[in-house]
C-alpha cells in the first residue's frame, strides 16, 4: 500500500520529476553542500572591526599584516615591499576567483549553468578589451594579461598578434558563450565602426535580458524572484548611466534607445523619458516616478561626499545582503560575488588613501554591513 504524503509525491517517478530548482528537496540534494560552502565564504567577508583596523594602518605593509588575520590569509606573502595597490587588487581578485572556481567545478546542473551566466559579464569586458586592442594594434599578450580571470574563455589562447577584427569576429568571438549575443546584436562591420562603449552596452543589454529570462522562466521559484530584483536594478543603473554619459557625445537619441535593457523598474515609461533627456535635470525628472531613484537623486544632488555612483553601489550592497535572507535559491551565489567585488573596491580605496596620505578621505568606502 502506498503511503500518501502531503509533501512528497506518491510515486518515486513523481518524486524525481518534482526535483526542480527552488524546491527544498531538490535544492538540498543537489546544491545544499555548495550553499553551505558559500555561506561560509560569506562569514569571511570583512567586518566593520576589520575596516576600522585597516583605516588605522599607516602603510600598505601594515594593511598586509592585518589582512593576514582575515579570510584573505597569506595571499600577499610572496609579494615584496613596497606593495602596490594594483598588486593588492590583483591578488584579492585571484582569491575571489579561487572561491568561484571551487563552486563551479563541484556544481551540478542547473547551478553550473547559473554560475556560467555570472561569468558572461566579465567576458563582455574582456571581449571589448580585445576588440579595442585589435583596433589599435596593441600587444595581444599584454591584453590577455589584463583580462579579468572570471571572464577568460578557451578561445582566448588562440588569439595571436596580427589578427584583425574580421579574424577575431569569425574565428574567435562567434564561438564563445557570447556568440549568440554578438550574432544577434553586432555584425563584423559594427566592430570596426561602432564606438567601443556602444559595443559594450549592446552586449550587456542582450546579456541582462537573457540572464533574467533564464532565471525567471527556466529556473523560477526563489531564484527567479531574487534575481529579477537584482537584474532589474542593474538594468536601470545602466540605463541611467548610458544617458548621463551620452551628453556631449555623438550618440543620438535613437542610438541611445537601442542600448536600454527591456527590463527594470524604469522600463518602459522611464526609459522612454530617458530617451528625450538632454541634461542631468531631465534625467532626474525621467526617473522621479520611481521612489528608489527619486530618493537616490535627492540624496546625491547637493552632496559633496557621495556621488550617484556611490549611491548605486550602496543600494546594490543592500539588495545583495537581502539575498541571504532567502533559502533554496541561487541568488546568493550571484550576490556573494557582487559583495566580494565591493569588498575588493573598499580595500583598494583604503590602500590608495594610505599611499597618497589622504586619511581624511579614507572612510568614504561602501560598508557591506550596517
């Protein structure tokens, strides 16, 4: 006689078919171990006490000594004095990459695909760097070294000196995970003619829309809910920045409209207003109907200490911290690495202030926990 449960399906076949992302049973079976690892990583983020100690340092070697007592450990042990902020940023980034790669190697599907999506943003920046270098006859080996480790792809190894944009497009880029974005949004001629920031924003628009569709339509559940909020904000931030950065350039209103993601609290009413904006005040008016952005603009309008970018980073940190209040979803994996990125920016900011003897500015970083 079959035992009917109000939680589990009646048959084994039904049970197996119910193991979809976002359910407690499937998540713990497939991804519970890695979520535990990730939440352990989360506990290793720098605390307010750590930041307080770092801001009291007089030299970068003092910073190195304190960071040795945190989760960063001996990541700078082989670096000679005097230290440079670029070295600290590079080694801290590699520490983050090690954590990501451990999770990716041990991930089952669909978490593995979700983690791959996280790398696509870094991949876009790397591709844009390679295109820029190719157009300006830069040393390809030097460019490869400057690419973000999380955005590297196998075909990068085949890029050689002397390749032109046509070779790069046909032999390399079209076969990367970004290939569908490139094929649907850009032509070979575009890579030769378009402004490099237009290329970046065109690819990022396609990426955000695709990532959101994957999270909401394919994964759904807690992952879809959390990631939709995060990607909405990223889309809105990009739309606002694209508009502000276009002033005084040759970018037309029609060109600008093509770069706004079809996603976010501003879409479509706000982005339609952004298309017509021709000065910062009209940008402010275009987003005023969304309380979040109205408050951000009000907060930064007359502030000498906080820029619009700082306010965006602060809200991003808030959203990513909230992700950890949810369970049985993949949003925490995305959020952790966004928080880690901000932590590295904080460390570099403090290091720069120490190096340049600007202690009065040293506390103007974005704390992760309030």
